[in-house]
C-alpha cells in the first residue's frame, strides 16, 4: 500500500509516492542510492607553507586546548578536497612530517589561524584557500599570517561552520578575553555563558579548598 505525499520523489519512492522500506534483522536500514557517509577522520593536513593552494569544502570545527599555551584554544577545521592537493600525511613532529598528493574527496584538516576568520561563514561552500602574505600588528612580535578564502561564485553561498567536538578544558575561560579567537563564534554566544559558569565553579572550588 502506498500513500501520496508532497515530494518530488528524491527521497522516497518514484513519482512522489511513499515507499515502505523494511529494516534488516538487526533493525538497521540500507541508505538509498546516492547517499554516502561523511567521515570526520582526517586523512591529511593542509600546511600553509608547504601545501600550496587548495580547493575544498570546509564543514565543521573541533575545539581543543592549545598544546603550547593551554589557556588558549585551537581549532581544527575539517572538510573534503574538491581537487587534488598536497597534504601532510601525518600529524607527527616537524622533522618526521611527510607530504603526499591526495585526490578529490579526501578528508582534510586545517588548523585555524587568526587570518582565516572569513571561513566562519563558508561551511559547505566551495572554497579556494591559499596564503596571502602577512600583516604587522602593533604590540606583537610576529606578523599575522593572512589567507585567501575565496568562495566559488556559482557554488553554494555557505553557512556557519558546525561545531562537532569541544574538548577544551584549560582554555574554557578564553571567551571572556578581549582577544578571543574567531572560531569560538561556533559556540552559542561565543562560549561566554559556559566560561562564566566555569569561572564560578573554579572560584567556589578554591574557596572550598581554603575553608577546608
């Protein structure tokens, strides 16, 4: 028995009709033809200095504590290549790094930089990313690296990157800083409410320790 529904047939049966699908013995279903799993595993990492330009589709962000300054956060932006690109094959120490040309469709990871702010609203878009020189900043010893993040004119406009993992611990108070990085904007209210709650918990914990 079929039921007529408002549908163009793309996700259901032919001619816009509802098509009953039976589950397997374990209760699972087979995906329709044309659907694929999007992996969150990273096969290669883009290196601004050694990889060269890259055409890709950024999708989501993982937040972690910075390995060198734990009170600051780092973000890994991941997506997939839309054209072959040279990527770092592993995330080992600099002296052990190897590079390889990966094909389109490869899951790629990009460590967020201050000069990549425009990626925030380019989730799902076709993006050409490449180094774009440096800018001297007052009060800083090192210049800020700049990047091209050009959206393809006839492609999807893009939307805000999705947060898929927040593993921050030591850097949870960073949203309260005047220099909070752009990638914290993937969090609700930029992570401020969580930062304030964390600060309150830590203050209460210190007071309790002094009392005891």
